[in-house]
């Protein structure tokens, strides 16, 4: 929305300075932006006698303004200069002066400046100097913005208060958002405390030596603990072995709680988990590469891995190597895997992870169409090398893409990659190589399975002010030259998280779910020899897999599943156990690469098999509680217990319900398991065996449209889906009511049926239910987009391929 005072500022600056040499007119749209701020900077330069003017607040501008001293109440040496400052304050959202009186530094102006300084954290009288002017004439915010946190804002204000008068320090934003500017502010403050006379904000040798001399441990206190815990807050959340988020708080004493968080952070980043602020931990908190000389078992290179190189690598602790599956025409790098090289890698005890890069070094290299073509080519190349079904291919973004570029070009590129791989039956999943911001955004928007982080490019804007992605598999930390006798080659060192286990064989004809399908077949055969027949054999398989976690009351199960779907056949369990069977807890989904919980999925299938879906699709029943409805109840309790942070349940659902890489009680895996369990049960109800149902779903392509098929068969439309969610949460029923009490009241939350009766409660409940619908439709939309774009682009691709062939 246009702001009247901002529009006045734009018209004033254009009319007064439009003919000045070098001046660039700003848009007159009433919206604050860099164009307006840059025009005000150029106007200031003109008033300071600088010619030609430029759109940058550089050292000359700063020095000339500083020479004027403080500008405050009744300062009238240059009314146009005062007007520039006041218009800048207007653009920042401060009531700078009575409209039309710009040019006079009045009491109103003084009050506005005092409020600005208070928001900055620096306090003091309502006067302006060069450093404050530089802060006024940029796009930083000094009030909490949406998505920001009060804790981060407190740290920002503390940094400004303590260091703003130092020469190397610029007043930073106070918007509650961790960013590259905040990271630089923290680094400069740390360098001052380390005694570095001219801080630069870079992680150079003096900073490294200083940190090595200032380790921290439990019991320490003071400014270094404040700086260290600030870095911990900026890197929160980290993730524990249970995959749940772990947050920390800013403090001045290194207590046991901080030590506990640090140990979790260290484990997540593959550091020694001693709970102390040692050099390696400081480094990992401050820069994307961390300590580049720490142990690393992964690597990547454009050079062929010969037998002697493979032996050297193994002997020096390396176990993984990233290699390229394609080298574009005209390249002089010769980086593609050579014939026989994979056998050499495997026979020397190494695993490989495939990388696809076709240029990928500038914005123009990325578009949906390009991604689609690269996805098809990567599939063909990987298949040619014999890479097994389910392998993750890392597609490269080998430059410092800005946030705007990531959304406008990089994400569409990966949508193209995703559609192309889906069109080939999703034999391979896509991963992403790039900066932390690239990896996180691409993973969030396109469900990239793993992130290969270009951590050694620590100066990339996409690596500054961004925590390491949750799904990081490899973190590239250092490039060096290997000297192996008379041979030498370049190698990048990569820290390995372990979530991508790499490739140790090629040419396997099966897929990631084959062993699970074989397991289902074995149980199904045992059910037959046990004496069961028909649908009962499939039911026994479901019971066996779910019986321990989702079994009788009094066991470890999280819900009274005995009440929902009955007990299980204990004799059949004993029969299987005596024949060497055991519970298979997880397996790899061929379509996403995620590990799915077999127990939860089969419990859901068992529930839907025993209790068919309601004839009225707006209703809900015990079968639903065994799947989506039970998860929705648990998730409701989570929202109610997080309402201080998430006042809007719709936003809570958008952020946490079925979102890849985000841990919650209704995560992405849960949503897949709910959908797959339902579809398997429907197939068995239609007289397929459970073996046929599972095989068709995971090896026959059924999983490519799992969410669309799930939604269409269970609900059919968004209205029925939302009504069904409402009934699951609020209906009084012999099955639903006990589940509501156990999963919601038992977690300390108010029942939705009670909550909707308080003022505003009904609207929030409706928004919560809409969040469930949105989560399903977002996953459906991805499948639909891939199918539609494949149909649209495949013909174009074939036409272009024929044209290239004709030219040859």
C-alpha cells in the first residue's frame, strides 16, 4: 500500500535533484525501497559538495558528513540536508516532522530520532551523526518484523549498544531476523573483544588464533559467553538424535543447559560432543566451513579416481567421493566418471555420490525448461552408469545466488528437475549442491532429499546468516592438492553426516523397497502356512508388523490401539518369531528417498482395513483415527502448547504439517505413511493381497500420485476434507471421543469442542482445519504440477532433440 509521506519524499527528492550529475530518479509510488533510499543518499552527497553523485554511502560521504558533527534540535546550517534526513526518517516509518516543515530540525524530529535510537538499542539524545545517518538511509528495520524473534532482536540491540561507536562497526538491523549483516556485526564485536585493532568481519588468521586462545566451558561467564551464546541462538534450532528441534537462549553464564545444547549441536555437525566452546565449535557457529582442518571422511573431485588415488584416499581416512556423471560439450575440465572408474572406487573400499552439473554458474543457467532437460539427461546418464534405483543425484548451483534469484530461477529449475525425474518413474531422487540458503530453500520448496553444502565458499551471501540445512549430507569445507608420489590431483574435503549412505554397487535390478516387499512376502507365506486364508492373511501381516508399538494395552504403544483396531494374534506373532522373523521398523520410499515407518504405516492400514471409511465422506471414524485423524489430534495439542509462538494455527500448520525436513508430530513421513497405509488397505479391501498392494504401490508407480489418490478416494473435495477434520476433532462418538481425550486432553490441551466456544476459538479451529486441507493440497499440487509440466515439456524436449539430431 502506498504511503503518503513516502510519496512526498520521492517527489521532493526527484524535483530537487533530478538534474544533478549522476542522480538516478526513484519511483514515485509511495513505497519505500532501495531506489528511494539511494536517491536520498545521492541528494545528501550533493548537499555535501560531492560530484558526480553515486548510489552508495561510501567513505567520502561518511567523512564529509562526520565533519559536520552532531545534527540536532534547531540545527539549520543546511535546510536541504536536514530535509533529506527527515525524509529518510519518514521512509523508515517515523513521524519525522509536521508534514510540509521538512528542513527544520524541530522537537518532533528530535523525538523521532530518540525513538529511532531506542529501537536501535543505542539510546541517547535525539541527535544524528554520520553513523546514524548511514543507518537511516538504508533498508534495515529497527522494529521487530514478521518472522523475527524478540530474542534475536535483543542480541541485535545489545551488539549495537556495545559497539556502535567503534570505527569498524556499522549499526545493524534490529528486526529479530538472523542475516548476513547480523553475522558480520557479531564477528566484528568478537574481533574487538579478541583485541584485533582493525576488525574486518572476516574469519581470518588473527580471529582463528584468538578463538583458539579463548575456549569456553561450563562455569564461564562474561562477554565471550554472551557472544558465544548469541552465535548459538543464531544457529538454532539444531537437531538431536530423535530428529526434534533443540533451541537455546542467550545468556552470560555458560550453564548446564547451554552445555547440553552445545553437545547436541556438535553431534549434529559431526564435531566432538564435549559440550564446550572449543575452537572447532566456535568456527562451526561462525562460518559455513567451520574448522577446515577437522576430520572429514568425504570428498569430491573432478579428477578420475585411479587405483593409486583410491588407495591413497582410503589410507588417509576417506570413505566417500563425489563424482560427476556429466561433462557438458565444450568443457575442458574432463570431469565425468571414466569407464571402469566405479569398479575401481568400490574395490578400494570407497563409496560414491553422483553430481550433475551443466554450467550452473550464473543466473541465466537456471529455468524450469533447463531443469527439465537436465533432469532427463541426469536420469539417462545415471542409468547408463548403472546407478541403482533410489540413488540421490546432486544437482549443482555453483554460484552465490541471492534470495530473490533462488525463488525466481533456482526453485523453478529444480521443479523442472523434479518433473523430469518423475516422468521417468522417479528412479532417482534429486539432491541439491549449493550455499546453505540455496540448499534450505530448494529442499523446502521442491522436497530435495539431501543437501550437499558448499561450505568452503564461506563468503557467499547464501552462507552468511543461514544455519546449516537440516538435511545436510555432505559439507564441503576445504580444497587442497593431493601429492601421491609423482601424481597430484585436487580434492575437496567433505564432512559426512551419514544420512546419505552413498553408492557401493551399481547394476542392481531391484529398488529401495524390494527388501521390504520380500519381507511382506515372507510374512504373507507364513500366514498361509499358519492356516489363514483370504483377506485374513493380509490382516495378519499388518498385525505382526504393528503389534509391538501399536498393540495391546499395557505395552509401549502410544494409543489404545487394542481399542481402535482390536488386539493382534499372539500365536501368529510367536509362530513368526520362532521362524526367525522380527519387526521391520523402516524402509526407503522409492519416490522421495525418505525412511518410512513400517509400524505406523501398517497400523494405519490395519485400522482402515478393519473399519471402512464412512459412507458420508464428511464424517470420521475409528479407521481414520488409526491414520490421519489421530495425527491431527496430536498435532492440535502441539499447536495449543505452542500458541505463544504461533497465535495463528493456519501458519503453524503451513510451517509444520507435512513439511519435508521439519520435525513435528504430523511430519512429512507421517503424512506419507497415512496416505500409503490408507491406499494399501483400500487395495486389500478390493481383493488384492497385501503383497500385490505393496508391490504395486512402491514398485509399480502408485506412489507417484499417492496424495492425489488418497485425497480423491477418501474425501474427493476440499469442503468434505475440512468437514471431516472438524468432525474428527469435535464429534461425540464411541471411538472418536476417547481418542480426543487421550491424544489431546492427555497432552494438556483443551478439546477443540470446548475451544470453539470461547471468543475467537471457532475461527481458529476453522483455520487449523484449513491447515490440514492446505497441507494435503500442497503435496497434491506438486504431483499435479509434475505431471502437467511433464506433458507440456516432454513434447518440446523431443522436438528439440530431433532438431539437434537432424543438424548432426
